[in-house]
């Protein structure tokens, strides 16, 4: 079995990689029949010399490998026909901007395994960068808070070494007695909570958040039923919300009246109510001044997220009254951090963590005849056609959606 780690060629450059040099070394020791090649790259966090020093083969040509591992989309012209590829293709939700990519994959008889489609028997994803999006997103939210209020300056996350370096910088700042609301209970929100915990910020209950005054910064973490309620007033469980989102409306305004900063780390499903609307943001009772929208759904559930921001320019302003972009330092204008590729700012930690998950959950299937079925479930294309599990994409491939 020959596995090749490809050079990331998408722009802007992504410095992450599926396996660090140490992870490669450990895999070779564990699987004697495995051969690993790493395509030479001048952009990834780990240098060619880092791999060479770990005894890993650096090459300019990986076309003899059976399986090719990457992070972001591979440019169409760089796709090697008749190979098995693993990368984030951003096609499973029928993203219009990548229709040509999925067509090219089919035309070149490539077997595509999207990282998002790697799920266990309970349909839970086994590899993801979500935790690192949460870590960087929370950090960037505080950076935006300092910029908005001109009260402190934090260095960009991309200039720092790892999560502990980010936390060390956060612990240098002085915050007023603000209230922070965090939505979500998954990987993303848990990553954000790690940062709040790292700052030793006090966590309070929903009731305390809504009804008490504190003489220190505090936060509360919300699950879906904390900020959504059934239209008929019934109290059921969160699975009812997941199964019947159309029966719910947002109950987030009770938090926006009490919050100075909002960190969005939730999953937003089709048919779910918006967390807050543009009309909500116009209200004189809406007190949120900074939004760190880690989920970054454009024109979606977080109304002030009207566009993605970038690592180079991570914060923009949303004027609720005009519903347009504005100077985020102005009074009444919400500072929005909506970088859509946050883990890129923490390439060391993100690469190491992702590699650990991939080595644990995916690599064994290459050597045990896929007894867990993880590769079978994940395979999107085979022999120039969509597999049955992903046949719903046919209209998208044909250009009818």
C-alpha cells in the first residue's frame, strides 16, 4: 500500500497537512506493508526537512501512489486520473462553485473519499478540524473585541505557535465585566469553550446569565433548546428539534438583551429558525457588540454575517440600521469575525490532531479489508459514477440544480 501526501495547491495557501512527520514515522512503524511518500511543498507548516529528519521520503512525483491524501480541494488540472483521493471537496451540499470539480473527478475516473463523509456506523464523523476552528474563532473574537473598543491589541493567531500560546496571550488582557453567550455543544463550541476555560472565565447557568449581575466577565454555553422554542409552547427534547425544526422559533433575543459578545459554534440544519434576524438586530434591546461567527453561514442564522472575512482582514462591521457593511469601530455597528478557514491559523495543532483521528479511524481500514465499512460509506465516486449513497448529487453533477 503506497500512500502519498499531496502538496496543497489551493489559494489562499493552506499550511495544514493530514499527517505530521511524527505521525508518518509512527504509521510506518505500525504498518510494515505501508509505504509513505510526501510531495515536496514550500507552503505547509512542516518543512521538507522536518519529514526528511523523521526518515520520510520527500518526492516531486507521487503518481505511483495508490492513495493520495490532502486537506483542501485539489485544482482540476492537478488531479491524477484513476487514483483514490481523500480531501475536503466541498461538494456534498451541492456547492455551486465546485460542480466543475466533481465533474472532473468523475471524468478522470477518480475514487473520491471526502473527509466529511468518513463516518462510523452511527453516522458520526470521525475526522474533523472543528475543534480547531472553535479554538481560533474564540481567540479571534476577543481580538475583535479589543479592536472594536480600542482597549487592547492581540497578535494574529497565525503568528502564534499553538493553542497554549493563544491562551497565554488571552491571559494578558483585561476584560470589563462583560457577558458572553456561546451556542453549540459539538466540536466547534467545545473548542471555543477550551479557550474560555483557559482564561479561567466564570461559566454560569442560563438562569444566572439572564437574571444576575456579575462583577467579572462570565459566559454561558447554550444547547439548541436554550435558544429555540416550539411555536405551540410544548417542551419536548432536542431530538424533536432536530427532527421537526420547522415547528420552532428562535428564543435568542432574551440572550441578546444581556450579551456583549456572541460566539457562534452551533450546527445549523436545513429548516431551522434563524438565531437572530436583521430586524432583531435593529431592536434597541439588542446589546451584542461583537460576533465571532465560527460557523460562518452567509446570510444565514446569524444575520450580521453578510460575507466571510479573511485571515488577512478578519473583522468587518455590520450596521443593523442600514443592513450594510460599515466601520466596526462606530457606535451601533456590530464587529463581525467570520473567517471561514480558521483552522489554517493553527496549522501545527490542527494537523497533529487531524492526523491522530485519521490514523485511529481510517488507516486501519486499508489493512483489514475495511471491516468497519468506513471506506465503503465514505466513497462518493467509483468507476466514473456516483456511488449509490451519493446518487442524490446526480442533478448537481448534471447542472440541473
